[in-house]
C-alpha cells in the first residue's frame, strides 16, 4: 500500500504515541508502515507459527464457573447425595425426639408430656434408650432422602418440559406439588420396611435391640408383607407432608428474595442464601407437621399393634386424638428438622458448584 508523500498529510498513527523528535518526516512514517505490513504479510516460520498465533488470540471468558451442568446426570446424582445427607443425618440426630414422640402417641397415659416423658424414658431405659432405632432410622431416611430430593429435581424438570415455558411459570406451584408427590411415592417404598422396624424397636421394650435382630423377627412372624403393612398410611403421611414441604419452601424462598431482600439472589452471598434456605425450610416444616400429623399417629399405631386396622386406631384414639396427640413436639421437631435439611441439601449443592434451591420459576422447557 503506497501513501502520497505529501507533507500536509497527517499520519495514520496517533500523535500521542510518539514525539516530534522521533519521527521527523512523513516519509519515515510511510517506511515504518510498509515495513510493518511486510512483516505481518509474510508467513511465520513453521516452528513458531503456533506460538505467534497464540500470542495474538485473546481467549473468550468462560460462560460459567459451575463444575456440574444443570439437569445433567451429574446434577441428579449430586441431588441424590445431598438428599441422603440431609435426611439421613437429621433424622438420626433427632432420634431422641422421635423415640419420645412415638411413645407419647402409643401410650399417652404413661408419657403425658415432653418433660415427664423424657424422665420416664431415662428412668426405665437409661440414656441409651433415647437412641433406640437409630440404625433403621439412618438407613431408612437416607434411602428416602435419596429418592425424595433426587427424583424431585427430575420430576420438576420433567413436568416443566411437558407444560412448556409459559404454563410452567404460570402454574409453578402445581409443578412443585406434582414433582414432590411423584418423588415421595417412590421414596416411601424405600422407607417403609425401616420405618416398621424403627417404630417397634422404639415403642416395644424387649422386641429387639435394633435393625439386625428386628428385621428377621418381623419376617418370621408376619412374612415380608409385615414390613409393608404400614405403606398406605405412610403414603398418607409422607406424600402430603412432602408436597407441603417442597411447594411451601419454593414459594416462601421466592417471596423472600422478591419482597424482603433488595438484592437479586445471584448477587447474594452463599451464607445469606443458606440462611434463606433455613428460614423457608423451617416455616415449611411447621405447615408439614400440621397436615401430616393424623397419618403419623396412624403409622405409629398400626406398626405397634399386631393386626390393627385404621378403624381400630380411630376408635381408640378418636379424631381429636389423631390430630393432636404429640403435635407440639412434632411441630418443634419437624420445623427444625426441615430447616436443617434444606441447609444441608443446599450447602452440598453449593459445595459441588450448583445454585441453591428456589428463588425462581421451575426449570424452563428445553427447546
């Protein structure tokens, strides 16, 4: 490319890049420009071509810092592990409260209140009595948590894809309810045998020491079906419970980010997000305790009395007793339990590079 050697023509190189003493004539500028053009036009040596090319290419920034892609098999696997940790650990830690609750439901004349009930347990069974049934609790609720959380994330996305983006956003609460009900239906099948053993170990002194001797004892006496005789009331307790747990949590978390916290969720610290998870979980747990308590009394009654029916439970406990017996303790237990579960679950998601749960509409349908 030739430039006219006109002294009035201004250089194409901005004047601030050089001083007047460096370039005294436009001809020197032309020579420099032609020299640079010749250098760039000539192919680089083969041995250094790759290196020179890399020096001139600016890499694009990464689109995401997440280590796990949303809705991938690894995402659902992480949700499953998070569910195992959240449900297995919390229910096992709450075993003393669960032992007392079950005994208050079965024998209210003996276990009249929380304070006196703890005293009776301590006097008759010692400190180890508070942890009876911890093994079936750990295994049962770990299995339940794996199915509950892992399948919830799957069904939430699955039903959102069926509904489409518009309806998934418009009817998001129905998506939450359908996803949680579907996941809990499967989760209770995994939980039921362990729940049957747990209740008997906790409420029938001398029945068994724990899972190892309790499981074969039930099978010898009632067959394998004896482990599942409480499945229907368990569904009656757990499915409404889980529907309330997930739908209420999702909506409460969304309301907190929309009306209480002025900062968008993505800009909030992880500590604040986990605090929102606990708050939403605790409030959801209180609602869960109310809606599922009658069925919880039924589960305890049927697993404790051989050959008993739902009608027997209603006749003995009465409708008021089914709805209120052991309720204050269960509200405290379930509220705290649910809040901590959501913190553990979301903390694990954050640990593996995933966002916390809630704060928006269900996953959009794939295009």
